[in-house]
């Protein structure tokens, strides 16, 4: 039996020792940029990294900056959504507080700023002139609501049709939110239109939902004032 220790290649023994050191001292090694650069010179040279510790710090700084920007973006979106929600509540309360039919219509036609929009109009299908004392109410040709929304849709977010609904000045609105107002079988067809000059203004699900809810509240208010039956 041979009791002599098996001879080992010095280079292999050194490599094993280095691996053992790395395994036992990972945390210390992570803070030693100079040693890491010595161990992996080609990798860092290929990536243009001469000081690994500075590289890691810079990378962490960039990641933190990106996270802060994302957080600020989320905070801004939340603030806008909160503002819209508060504006919607105020508008609905104003509808309930209206003392005349004209006041209720005025709440609706002055609602654009609450939704970050530029105009709001109540469009009613019919011939002749709009009712007296109802600024913001516009008569549109019979069949227009069906042309714009189809027969079944209750509302839509559009990037066109401004001239059809709002007349010659409607072309300037790149965003339109259009909602059918269900007033009754014997009432004229009507739509509530909110327009914005900025493209994509109503693409947010939150804004679209708030607009749709306000349109439903408006149609109920109109039915109540005109003593129309519930649907």
C-alpha cells in the first residue's frame, strides 16, 4: 500500500484555493473592486470597466434614479386620478343641487375642466334651433347618434367626428368622448360630448370610466327634470 500523498499540480491547487476563498468570503469580495478586476480582467476590459466597485455604485445609482422616476410617475398618475375622482363627485353633487333644468344643463356643459378637456356639449337630434336659455346645447341631424356610436354602443372614445357633432369648429378637437343619453322611447336621441384638443386625452381607463359615470348621472337628471319615466 502506498501511503504517499497524491502529487497535485501547483496551478490546480492554487485555483482550488482561490475558489475556496471566494466561497468563504463572498461578502468581502463584493466590496473589493480591485480584487474582482484582477480576477476577471478580460470581462471588465471588454465592458470598458476598470474599477468594478465604481461600476457597481454607478449602476446602483442609475437603478435608484430609474426607480425614483417610476415612483414619481405613479404618484403623479395617482394624484391625477384622485383629482378626477374629486371633480366627478363635485359635478354629480352640482347636478343634484340644480334648482332648474337650465342649471342642470349648465353643470354638464361647464364640466370640461374637471376632465382635463376643453369643451362639453349636449347634442340633441332634431330640426330648427336649440332651446332658448340652454347654452351649450346643440341640435344635430337625426340619425347622427347612430352614425357615430352604432345602434348598441352606449359610448366611445374617438379621435374624429368632431365636425359631425360640434360643427365646423369641431375639427380642432383631437380627442372626443361621446356618450348616448338614454332619455326614453319617445324622447329625441341625445349624446353628451366632451372634447379636448390634445390627442389621447381620454385614453386612460379611469378618465373614460369617470366620463361614462357622469353621463349616466346626467341622463337621470334630465329624465327627472322632464318627468320622463325611468328606464
